[in-house]
């Protein structure tokens, strides 16, 4: 018995379309020679690490540059701060000098005001003393002139006193007039002595010039005048008799 040969079909040269299963196609693609691309990806990944290392070096350099720039900024800020501090020190020094100058001017002004007040007080006191001396001198001159003038008259003992001249002088009345003139001269000399020294600031002016009481001479002169007037009265009465 002979074997029958089955006819063979050449698919490679056949023009019939081949229907492929999608799942099988996916497996075939995975098993196809294009699969080594995964290896290439692995190799590519190993190759990709090298640029990353290079990028790290570049990052370090950039970090150094940034750090240097930061240090430069900090140094510049430090210099600026130092300059500001120096400026503040100079300003504080200027303010201190201005304050000292202001204090000195204030003290000088206060001393000037006190000195002017003292000088004004001294001038006022000096003017007051000059006025008192002038008034005292005028009063003394007036009193001296009055005493000199009244020394030529006789005065009654009754108050108010009356100055008179007898019709005719006798020895007693002339003696009384002479005593009155001597007393007036003594009073004038005493006034001159009192006004001669410069008065003290604490000495009142009333101590320099005696108060004018309207009396001339002392009690003895008045007694002599009274005795003279009594004798004149007796003589006049005797003449009338």
C-alpha cells in the first residue's frame, strides 16, 4: 500500500491574505527581534546616569557661584552696615558736640543774665545812694543856711518859737547872738563831717543827716537868750518907771 502524498502549500508565495490574531501578534512582537530595544533602554538608562553626574557637578559649581554671590552680598551688606554705623557714630559725635555747645551757650546766657541783673541791682543801689546823698547834702545846705541866718536873731522859749531882734542890743544880747553864731558854725562843721565819708550800703541815710527839729543851738543858748530877754524886759520896765 502506497502512501499518498498530501499537497503542500507555499504560504510565502501565496497571495492569500493572512489573518493574524491580535494577541498572538502582541506576543510575536514581544518575541520579535525588536525586543532588544529594552536592552537598549537599560543601556540608555546607564548612559543617562552619566549626564546626571555631570549635571551634579554643574550644580555644585552653580551652588559655589551662588554661595560666593551670597557671601559677596553679605560682605557688601556688612560693609554698608559698618559704613552706616560709622555715619551714626559721626552723627552721634556731632549731636554730642552740638549738645555741649548748646549747654555751654545756655550756661553763658544764664551767667550773662545773672551778671546783668547784678549790675542792674548795683547801679540801682548806687543811684539810690547818690540820690540819698544829694538829698542829704541839699538838706544839710538848707539847714546850714537856715542856722546861719537864724543865728542873727533871738528866739523865744514858747512854742512856736518866735525870732526877733531887740531895738537896741546890750552886752547880754550880743553875747547870746555870738553864742548862737558859734553854735551855727559848729552845727555846719558837724554836717560837713557827717556828709564827708562815703555812706555804707547797709547804713541808712537817716544816720548821716540829723533830723531838723526847728531848734538852733543847745539848751544853754536858749537859757542865755531867755535870761537876756528877762534882763531886757526888766531894763525896759525900769526905763518906763
